[in-house]
């Protein structure tokens, strides 16, 4: 069986950043799926991606009381991803 591999390049990494940004505040199963995908694929996370994601998550945490209400489940997922990113690489 032939397997095709996608190249890990700047564009793919930007798509992963976009996926995280899209899921912030969504309150769906996609939040967990996105965070799990990121953590299962550490090769996608270089310093640039890591720093962007950490900044985006910090902004989310700072805005929780204003824009994101009743999101405790999502908060726990993002908090876990945040800690993983801080300790990654």
C-alpha cells in the first residue's frame, strides 16, 4: 500500500495555527481534537509556531471572563495544551 506524505512546511504550520485560533471559544468536540492533534504531532511545532500558539492561548486566558463564558471544559483542554507547549522543545 502506497502512503503519501504531506510535507511539513511553513504553510502546513500556519494551518495548524489557524486551526487552534478557529477553535478558541467554540465549545465543541473539535477543541479537544485540535489540542490532541497538536500534541500528537510535535514535529509541527517549531519555535515560531510555539510562540504564536502560546501568545494566542494567553490572550484567550486573559479574555475568558469577557468573551468566553461557561467554557470550563475547553479551558482545561487549552490549559493542558499551554503547559505542553511551554515544556515542548
